[in-house]
């Protein structure tokens, strides 16, 4: 599903994003990426999303070489991917339903198909009852669940998350990680960047460790 071959990224200000990074993630795998702040976790995710461009090596996503991707191909790439951020970035003046429906609008679905998909996504994160609420009327943990529903509503093959539990207390953080495991069990490839080692250690998945842009570990987290 994801293949990095000797990927390097240096920012124009001289900062090192990634150095000689190679790994493969198989379809359906769940993988954590960890490392201290500045280790390169976000850079790795941004390269997969083609938000940044590698300056060395090769990146393949579902067989497509995204180091050579054109602007016209980027929307098609992103349709295969769902992204969860630390700050869920919900639109404050739209209901939970409308926030989750956003990624579907470009797909040209009928109103009925759209409603069905949004309800299915909200059901998976346990928030069907809150569809009419505004983000400010639900808890932080619930807002993060809405962010996850929005990330999966178009049924992406790959789910990426950047510090998805950063603002949550340990109990809520464990619940959110449990949701990612649910999507993994349902067949989605899941890549979660997190520096919460205590939480990661309680789950048994593959763990890639970055340090100053290099992979220094690839093993079991539990
Ligand atoms: P992490 O997500 O592990 O905290 P990042 O990938 O954000 O790490 O950062 C890796 C390195 O690249 C850091 O030194 C950071 O300052 C630098 N960096 C990240 N994004 C940019 C950017 N847009 N411009 C310049 N330097 C950046
Ligand atoms: P996080 O822990 O969420 O990765 P960071 O502080 O590493 O937070 O980065 C926050 C944002 O700022 C990211 O989008 C990153 O790419 C960008 N960034 C990080 N370092 C720099 C930098 N030196 N110059 C410009 N942008 C940066």
C-alpha cells in the first residue's frame, strides 16, 4: 500500500525532514510512527499526501509513484486517503452532519446516498444521536470522533492520523485509538503518528521510530 525507497526531504530553511527513509506498509496493516517533536513524523505524512515533495528517493502509494505526481492527479490521490488531525478542524458554523458530509460533496452523490454514508460514518464512531449539534455543543472527545467520521466517510483505503489523541485525557485517547483499530479490523490500512508511547505500548501493532529524520526502529509496539 505504501512504499518509501530511500526518501529524503530537506526544507528550504535547511531543516532536515527525512533522511534515507525506506519502509513498506502492506494493505490492511496498522502502523504507529513515533519519535520526539521534530523527528519527521508530520513530514512523512505530508509526503504521502503530496502536501510536500521529496527531494530524494521514491514514494509509491497503491503502486502509483507520487514523487512524480502532477497537480491534476493530486485530487485522485487524496480521495484514497482519510486524514485525522490533532485539532479536528471542524467548521464551527456547520452541524456535525454537515461537517462529516463535506468530503462527499465533490463526489457528486445523490442526497440520499450522501445521507446514508454520513449516517454510517457517524454510527461507526457512536455519534448518530449528535448529528444536528454544532461542534461547540459537544465534548472534545466527541469533536475528535466527528473528525474521524469525516476522515472515513468516503471509505478511503488508507487512514492517516497526526497526533490524533494529543489533546485528550488518557481514557478518551484509548477510546480514539480503539476506533482506529476498528477501522483496521474492517480492512483499512491505518498509519498513526503519535508520541504517546505509553498508549502505543498497550496496543500490539507495528511501530516505526524516527529520530532526526531517520528510521531507528521497526518492530512490535506491545
Ligand atoms: P514531527 O512531526 O515529528 O514533530 P516534523 O516533520 O514536523 O516533525 O519536523 C521535522 C523537521 O522539519 C523539524 O526540524 C521541523 O522544524 C522541520 N520542518 C517541518 N515542517 C517544516 C516547514 N514547513 N518548513 C521548514 N521546516 C520544517
Ligand atoms: P507537530 O508536533 O504538530 O508536528 P510542529 O511544531 O512540528 O507540530 O509543526 C507544526 C507545523 O509547522 C507543521 O505543519 C510543520 O510542518 C510546520 N513547521 C514546523 N517547523 C517549521 C519551521 N521551522 N518552519 C516552518 N514551518 C514549520
